[in-house]
């Protein structure tokens, strides 16, 4: 990402970043990602192209920033401090709550961007990477013949599978029921 997210963000930068990311989601609710141009993003955000390029290399870089913002909303940066055995369920709950609150926007975006589109595959990739990072510090599974990387991928894929089934494919269920699915699919790998 061109914009350095590690540095302290000024009010002006925050306003600019909010405008561009908000416009991206607004446009995604009206057209496919492939049909969005930098000119259109700038025009709708009321910023010149030079400002856009001060923050982002291209629309894909802006998309990465949008995923980062979602990660901030579900507080991905807190997981390193949590008990590894509980962090998966805390993450799942926060992602479930975020998707529940954002369901109307998700449904609008899905009208123009199918579940197998670049946009959703890119988001799954971002989220999968973040989930795997959550579990990088988990203790090794005692006596397990399975390498930890495979278990971390299993956690990630299972979480994404359930969230996708609920929110992308429209199979509504309660968070408690989703927890039961998660527990069942993770089997003995996950300690509660």
C-alpha cells in the first residue's frame, strides 16, 4: 500500500482517505469493480487525480486500503494480545457482527460483483491472510502430526466458508448456530 498506515494520520489525511474509501464502496454498490476508474473515484470524491496519486498507486491500492479499514473496524490489530484458543471465536463474532450491520451494502455490492469476481476473491485473500496471522503465535498442537501451517489454513478457510455461506450466499442463521457450525467443522483442532 502506498499510504503508510504505520504513521499517525492527520485530520486532513483521514478526511481524504475516508472520502476515497467511501466513494469506492458507493461505486461498488452501483457497478462492478472492473468498471470503476480513478477519474470517477476522484470526481465523486471531489478531489483531483494528483491527490488520489499522493495516497494510492491505483484503484487496486485503494481497494487494499478499503480492506484495511474493514480490518480496523473488526479490530484485527488486537488479536495478538488475545488467548489464541479464544481469538478465533472472538474474530468470528466480530466479523459476523460487522457483516450483519453491513448486510445492505454487501447485498448491493453483490448485485454487481459476483461471489467469484476479482473483488470478492481479493477480499477473501486479504481476510484469509489476516486470519492466518492471528494464529501464527498459537502453541503447537500437542502430538498432532499435522504441520501448524495446515491447521492455520484450515481455521482460515473454515471461518471464510461459514461467513461466505451466511452472508454471501444468503443462508441466514444466528451467531449461536454459526458457532456450532464452526465448532463442528474445526473438530478437535480448536480448543475453546
